[in-house]
C-alpha cells in the first residue's frame, strides 16, 4: 500500500494551493482530481466569467466611443468571444499542469504525485482511488478535502443546461440569446446581467425577490449598479416571486407574482438560474468517517474538521466561497498540519471585487454590516468627479467610501470603492485593517499622480479635518458624518 504524508482531494484553487504549500515542508503529497485541473475556479467559475466580463466591458466601451468617429456599432461575433474565453481557460490549465511537470525537474522532485480519479475515504487514513487504470487503496497521515461546489438547482425548474442554464451551461451557448431571464440578484446573477447586457445583443430580465438587487450591500452602491444596468436595457423585476418556470416550444416561459398580488407571464429565449452553490461532498467518505456537517457544508474550526487528521478548505466548508479565500484556507490548513501558523485565520481583511458596471471592490465592513453589528462609526465618501485620474479617463461615475471607528483612534472598519480601478485601490486599506491600525498612516503617503488611490488619501484627510476639498463647499461630492444607533450627524470642520 502506497503511503503519503498528505492527500489532497480536489485540484481547484484551494486544493492546488494546499499541495504546493505542503511541498515547502518537504512532505510527500498526493493530489487527486476527479475532472479537470483548476476546478470550477478556472473552467466555469472565476476565470471564465471574468474573461467574459472583460470582453463585455471592452465591447461596451468600444461601442460607446464610436460616436466620436461617426461610426455605428458593428456586430459581435459570439464564436470569437467564446473561443477567447476558452483559450484563457486552456492557458491557465496548461500553466498549472506544466508547473507540476517542471517540479519534477527541480529540487521538489519526488514530492508531488498528481492523479486523475475519484477518491473516497474508507476510514480516517485509507483512501480508495478509482481511475482509468483501476482501483487502488492508499494510506495517508493527513487529508485535505477541497472538492469545491456546484450551482444549486431548484427541483421545480427543468434545468437542461441548454434552454434553462446554470453558470455551468454558459459555455454551451451557440450564440448570444436575444433575451434572457436571470433568477437570482446576488453577485453571480448581477455579474452575468452585466456581461450579457454589456455586449448589447441580449435583452436581460433580472428577478429580484426584494426591492433592490445585492441586498447585502449599501444602498448608495446598489443605486449606481441598478442605474447602469437599466441604462443598458436590463429589466429588474423588483419585489417579485417566481411562481413557475417552464420550457415551452423551445423557449422559456416564466410567471411572477409581485408583492402587490399581481401575476404576470413572460417569454424569453434563455434562462439562467443563479441561486447560490452547494458543496460537493456526496459519496466522499464512508460511514466509518465521522465528519460533521451543517446546513452550509462541512463544519470546521480554522479548516480542521471534527476528525483530527482531516481538514476541509474552499467551497466545501461553510466559510466564504471565494478563490482567494480558498487558497488562503488551503495554505493555512497545511501550516496547521505541518507547522505553526503565525496568526489565526481571519476573514475581516479579505478583499473582494464584484465585476459589475462599474466594478465594486471592498474590504472589511460596509455600512449595512456596521449598523447590524451596532458599531458606532464615522464614514467619509468622495465622488470620482474630484479625482484627476477619473476626470482624465472621462469616467467619473463612482465613489470611495471609508468607514472608521467613531473615536480618536479612528481604526479602519472597512472600505468600498465603486468605479474605475476599484480593485487596485483597496490593498493598502486591507493591510491596515489586518494590522489593526488607524488612518494616519495613509494621510501623508505620497501617492502617484494622477491615480485613483489619491481619492483614498483625500478621504483620510477629510476625517482628520485637513482635506484639500471641503465637504461644505462641494455638497454631494464629499460627505463626512458619524452614525450612532442609526442616527447620522454631519461632521463640520
């Protein structure tokens, strides 16, 4: 029986990161993958959808600027777009595979074994692997489960991945649908609404059971996103419940009931069901393995499951389902097994980005979360129209919003950036949150000019009462206020 120090089941972002970190400890590792290297994070998740988003954004901006040259918008070749996405996926998968091959020619030779197959835990240490070559049982000291997740399906909706799709079925489309309804107004649903409406070939309907999309985000953030969606023809069904969705004559027929009690029937070419994801753990272990579950996935304590030598990372757990979080968890699990982590696994400084129009990046708490936790805070907001880089780019829609504690220390609670270069504007703040620092470190930094991050510096200076622009002189462009028990009060300097 072959023996390993660690077996990692699943070669998506979290599993791959765990295997690579284990090699740093000079451990013998087996990485098992059932389907394709990179997992959903590459094939039909983050990489593919963000490639679609980049192509959509380029198309939208290209068409927008044609007015300057008295040109009409050209057609969009779906096959070319799809091939570009597939090529991005192939490149990433090839790089991951080639990287493992080259490790055999380095001083890591002999440490990593990659195997295509289906793994199942027979007990806490023995794993059965079924592959094209047959079935074998191996022994391991430790196990990391990283089998990811899949789109949630609703039993009353006939999802066939051709007419009614999940995100897994997007790659099977042959052309831009003339019309599409998206069920689910969370991040993934809104991102696909942004993608398809950006190409200008699809009339998009978005079903939202609440009175606004992205219910976990602040109203000022959502307002910008909704306005842009509707300007591109997206029809948002607010305060609506899906009564039924059927395939009729090769098209989608769906019925909604609104809060008013009114019911309406709509017809579109395609539907995308985007109502979350569920963890992949069915059949992963036998009854001899006592891994505890909750209603969201595997229960874990900083990646360690209820079985002492078995760890779980990424989407299979009940933590945040993001690629960067999965990679962090994978590395942390290995450090707990073979070393001693320098700090606990925390999620407060995790940077996120929503690929919308415009993009939205965040770290730490937003106002909605701070209010829910009952935390008194100060909040400062600065409109993109006062940032020189945004003016030069002729893209001034957006704002920066910074939350700090309502005391003399003014420790950073969180930040949201809506607009151009949002994702690149938050890293310094993420670091300060991780260090539990206040804002003065940011106040005197010399930022490159012109850049979007100059806006962050101006936000900090506003909080310190020494900003170049004064909120009283530019109402609506700059705001600075406190919030305690849900009551706002403007800060006057």
